[in-house]
């Protein structure tokens, strides 16, 4: 039962994120679904071989941790503030590399060989 919960909830979480993105309500709904699976597994889960430990609960918790480890960093990277911060950090690093080679800064982004995010527009004056 724990494996089934993990497969279904991982699929539901992935589908919700692919359809709606990373708004807070998607994270809350997904979190409540995972919490429900944890509670159900804790109450009605199969106790392992010889009655030691709840294997369903262990499987669901492992699936939750793996899913959170995948979703949370991607959600943080998609925040608009983080996109701009990342773009400016890359620009500063590229300018420093250009300066170390040419002993001057440039106002042309094309000379920096900077891979730009299409959602963030950068101009240098």
C-alpha cells in the first residue's frame, strides 16, 4: 500500500506542478495529500516482517522526502526574485572574467558569452 501511495502521490504532485506551476495553493494541496498518506499509513499500514516497524509508513516517508528534495529547489529557482538575482550573479561573474582577460569592463552582453534567461532582460549602461 505504501508503494501505491508513493506512486500515485508522486504522479499527482508532478501533474499539478506541470499544469499549474509552483503557486502556494499547489504546494499546500500537495502537502495535505502527502500528510493524509502518512497518517493513513501510520494507522492502517502493514507492520513489517515479524511485527517490527511499519513498512508502509517508512515507504511513504521516503517517497515524501525524495519528492520534497526534487520539488523545493525547483520552486525556489522559479521565483521571480531568484531569477533576477541569479541573472545578476551570472552577469557579475562574466564581467569579472572579462575584466581579468581584457583589463576593462564591457557594455556589450554578447562579448560576455552569457547564457541569458529568456524571462529576465538585462541591459548594461
